[in-house]
C-alpha cells in the first residue's frame, strides 16, 4: 500500500502508531494494481454523506472468508435481493455472490417502488421467497407492501446492512415477518465486511471478524487487517464512523457498536451540534416513524448552517416535537430568540432518499436563500 504522506514505507515499526493513517486514495491505488493481474469490478462507496470513493473489488468479494464466520443462507433458499443494481454500488453484486456461494436461488429485483407494491408480493410468494436482503429502509418498504396486500410471505432470513435500523422499521418488518431471523454486517466498499451480526446478537451490536483490528478514534476509527482472502489489505485505514467496544447478549467476543458518523458536527450560529444527537431526540418522540434534517448553508458539512428543518414521518404533532427539541437543546432556544426562522419542523409523507442506494441519509444539504 502506498504511504499516506508520500514518504515511502517505514523501514521498521514497533507498533501501529508508528505507521501512517491511510485513506481511500491508498485503497484505490493498491486495488487498481491488484486488478491488473486478475481483473476486478469497479465499485464506489460514498455519495450519501460524501463524494464517491472508488475501489477495484476482486470478483470473489471475500465471500469464502465471510462464510467461515457468517452463514445466513442455506442450500435451496430463495433470496430476494432488494439492493439497487448499477451506479457502481456494491451491495447488489455482493448479495448475488453470497447467494451463489451458498447454493441459493437469487431474485435480482432491487427496491420495491410504492407504485409496484401491490403487484410483486404475491409473485414473490409464488416462487418461494424465504429470504430477503436490503437496507432497513428497503426492507420496511417490502414489509409495508406485504401488510397492505395481506400477502403471506414466509420470510425466515433477513439480511441487512448499509444503514442503521430505527424502531419504526424494526417493528414494521417484525410484524410482516414474525418468523424471520436478522443477519447484519458492517463494512464499506473499500474494506468489504469487517464485522457481523447474527440472530443471537443485539440488533445494534456487531462482532469484528478474524484478522481485523480497530483503533477507536473520534475522527473516524482506524482499521488494520492481516491475512489473505480479503478484498484488500488495509493498514490503519480511517473509516468514516466512530466505533466503540460493546458487550453482546450472544457472549461472543470482539463486540462493537457504530456510534455514528465522525463528521456529523455542524456549526449553527456560533454553536455546534451533531446531526445524530438531534435525530436521537426526535426518534424518541412518540409517533415519529423516521426523521431527517434539511440543512441550509454551504454543501460542506463542516461549514456553517443558517437554517435547520426537521422533517419527519409519523403521527407526532409538530408542537410536541418542537417542545422535545427545545428542552434538550438550550442553544436552539437561544438561536430562535435572535433568528425565529432558523429552525423549522415539518411533517412529510416520505423522506428524501439517495437514488443510487435507496438509503435515507441523516441530513440533506440545500442552498441557503439570501437574506
């Protein structure tokens, strides 16, 4: 791997701290070189909270290493793949390869649009779908369609990744598929899977796979990996998330929790707040199904915000939501006294989604209006 600061690889090191932190550019250079011999798929992460990051992913996608630790599928299963295909997003192709190596049938459907929700559930039941893979958002869309059409879809396995669960989506999916067992994993296109979750785990706890080491860091946890069979070797690669050790009900070691994005703090009229901490308060209000912030200002999340709009789906009243935010964030009350239009709350029928991934980003940036 190329040296992050361009000084060349160190001649010796007594510990990880002696090695440079690496990033997406290092992974791109290294995987491009690896692809020269055996070929690869060009994939991209990012685009939800930042610019796309390119990686040349080997065709094997490290599935054999994954299956040593995590086997959500069995021979003969029929997997409905709700991840979007195309646009360089890896999840669809990753699920395809997982189904192939697990000797399953796979249905490469992609997300279920609302206008098609009434048509597909019966077809899925007819062909024997018993497993489904998608983002929590996409899985909740399917669950809603199944409930709305009163279709019996005997899902036994749910594979989720790419975004966290909110309680509303969990409840919806469990109502539609009461027998289903949840299997999750965590990683990125640059690293592929580094931690997994099984039905025996707490839904918010994952377990580090073998050959991985994580250094917690508020600027983004650092991942180091050894061994063979992975998609890419990494040395102190900076992930975009803050990660902390955690215990899990399953008793397995090396538990962790993803605390949120490392770059979600924004400046707001002299104060600083975290996007995640605001959404945590909003989601605790009874009747809120899901929520998102619309931030007016420059398009860079590290710059100043001039207006915040809390958008939410659910039955909670705007008044109740405003009271909860003002109680928790005294700095919001200070801003409102001087800038009454700076904070707004709006109930909507659906939150903004990223077209490429069908994920609901925590925040959407819009250009501030003059004045």
